[in-house]
């Protein structure tokens, strides 16, 4: 049976390479997916024994090079997506999500990669009385992310086309309420797309005003928010994470950075006190230092005033060893002044697959 999908892929490749570019101004995509949960924690093993499936609806608008970043990234599309996922498990419930997304194209638009970030809704979160089995989410409201790699053909028959995809769908509440073990679904999918209009007047020349990335910059950043630590019922606690770093541009819209963080995670202090009281003869006295210090390397990708950020960090000072020594961040920010010296952002700080907090930030660059 393997020859059938291979034959479809071959003909899609041939048609794309032989056909002239006819890029739609707008497009709509409908996708059905079916897959499996990734078992990243034993705490959710009883929730991921079924086959999740669902549907994804995407609305795209084609860029035409009106900004320099659109030219350098081969004219991506941007838009929004709506997802419904049936997890197959009554205790876990189902998911609904809305995303903003970017879609990048390669090989004569035969391949595409989509990154979506948004908010989700869990229909049946943890409840100590009615749903104590759901150890994945402690709240209805979730952070939702998806990645999708697609083999595609637009306007295969008239304005109708088709695509085949491999996707990863992530849901987490960012530790806004315990429990928060999160879920990750990897799924294969297929669908149809419909093209509307034709994009014209593509700009191919870079301007001078667009890039807000500078060759060398020093930056400081303040991150804060609310989160709940591992103990169910402990309640939301504020945190303050302070950072400073150095950024160096290596491409027109991309830069590397290095820096250091000071973490004032007040929920960790409550957790230490809880451990000292609940286990009087345990390893905690209640006097341990809750502060942490880390160093990080990161990458920034500028989309004019918007930017995507990815960081990998290591704790140099971590007196209470309750998580891994390595931490990660993924986030978005937007410049609020013409030169990009001030930025507002939101990101997720994690330890591998375990989220610690959703961080809201304000950043200053010099």
C-alpha cells in the first residue's frame, strides 16, 4: 500500500515544478488530523491511551514584500487558525483553540512550514471533586502552540488544492493553576485548500527603514506575572524575573544574544515553607534561599516591529534543586517606539516539557 501515497507525492511534485507561479492573495485551508500523544510524563499516562483526532481551519493572507522581512523570508503568509481536538479520553476532555500564525514557503511553494501561537480552552479540567483524574490541566484557559510541515499543491483543480501534513499540537496553562503537566500531540493530516484572488505587485528591493535589529546592543528586561507552583491549592503568587544581556546582529533580521537572569520566584519560597512544615524531618528547614541566578544564550528573529525569541539557560545558583539545571524560553515581543528601543512581550519559561510560568515583559535596548 505504500506505493499509493508515494505516487501522490510524486505527482504533486511534478505538477508544482511544471506549473507557473499563481500565488493567491488569500487562501483557506481545512485539515483533518489523527495521531498520538507524546508520553513526556508518567503523570498523564492514564490520560493518553486513546487516539486523538481533530480539525484545523486556517485563513491566510499572502505578503508581497511591503516590508523587508517579507522579502528576506520569501514572502510568507500570515493569518489565523481555529482548531478542535477530540482527545478520546473523557477525563482529559476536548480542546478548542484560536491561533495567530505565520506560514513560510519553500521549493516553489511545494513545501510550507506553519507556526501558530494562541489561546485554547479545555472542556474538562481538573476538579478535586468531579474530575480528579485530569492531572494535565488545572484550568479551562490554556496556552496553545502548533507546528506544521506540509506538502502542498494550490489550484490543482480550479481554485481547489490539497495538502498533506505532519503536525505537533501543544496545550499548557503555563502553571497558572496546578496541575499543569500539559499535553503534546503529534499527528499526520490531510486536507484541501481554496485560493482567492491573485497576489500582485511583489516588491523585490529592500528598503532602509524596516529593520529594527542593530549590530550591537545592550539590553535589560523585567518579566513578571502570576503562577501556581506544583502543590494543588497553594494559590497564585507573583514573581519577578530580571535580566540583562548583549545582542549581536548576524543577518538583516536576526541576532544572537547572551545574558544573565535573576529569578525572584516567591512561589518557590512558599513551596519551601510547605515542605518544611509537611515533612518536619525532611531535607528542608524553611530557611533555604528561594532566589536563582542563570545565564543564557538566545536567538531573536525580527518581523519588523514583531519579534520571536528563543533562549536556552543554565542555573549557576540554584539552592533548591526541584527542577532541572537547564531552562528554556520561547516568546514574542513588539516594539512600542519607532527605533525599537522599547519592547513589550509575552513568553513561556519552561524546564523541557514542564512549564514554570507565563512571563509578561518590558525591555529596554541601548
